[in-house]
């Protein structure tokens, strides 16, 4: 996990699953007058697949103002491109076919570089409070974030399937994506921001102070 101290110069924003929607992100950032010199953007992962500009979104991971976590689509891409060719069909049916229209060597290179900047979790200090960030499912106790099941962090859906409103202890709020919701949803202190940008054209962007109320 990577911890971020309070941003004393600008603002912090959290964004839902991008899925290749680079132009949508650019429009949303312009809409809030995002200043790359002082503002920070925290992404719940799934930068790639399904949308029209996956490679451009993947390259965001190396920008100094962009701070993402690893999503299940980055995990599938890594398995297919860097671990086992037999994983390619699964990735393709889940939106990875775009890579076949690019140089696979280039995609592999950009992916490997991006993964160095996409940990499984981040924590952001906002004043005296803290916001956690994972792709899918946080542990019940944030203090266990370093030792919990990484599969759940990128694939889990138990909390939202059960409508579990039990707050995650040890943290003020947690931001996740992975499961498409019609509008941003809160269960306990867990905020779901994936509003299905690649399907709906709605990409959710929320300022940190608004998450904390």
C-alpha cells in the first residue's frame, strides 16, 4: 500500500473505472478546472478495456498527478501478456481485444511500467481524516490491508451483493469501483464510484472533501 500525505497545495479528486474513456476523463477534469501542477487524481483502477483509448488511459499511470490502484482488468492483461498465453481468451472476451490492434510488445511494455505505479491499495490523508482506495472489496478492518486477500481487493463483490452497511473500521472512508452502479452509492463508509462510463457516458469524479461530508 502507498500512503499519501495531505495535499497542502491543491485539491484531491477520486474517479471511477475509466475503461479506456480518456476523452470523458479529460472533459470531467476540465469541468473542475483540474490543475496538474497542484491537484491530484486518485483512480479506482480498471484503466483499460471496453472503451476506445485503453493505451492512453494506461499511460496515465506514470503521470505525477495521477495515482491509481490495480483493477481486475490490469490483472487479466498482465496474466495474458506477461504470464501465460492461455489467459488471452479470457482477457479478450472481457474487453482486451483492443490490444490486438496495437503492437503487443508496446502494450506489454506500457503495462509493465504502469503496474509499477498501480499498487493494490492507497491511503490518502485529508486534514485529520483518511480515505482508503482499492478496486473492489476492502477488508472489514483497514488495519489488515497489507495482509488481506489480494484477490478480494481486485475481484470481490460480497459487500455490495449483500448490501452490507457495516463500516470498514480503522479508516474514515473507502473508495472502490468494479461494480457498476446507476449513481454513486455508499454502503457504510464504502463509496462505489463505477457508473459504467463505457456504457453510459457517465464518469464519476468526486472531490475528497465531498466524500467525507
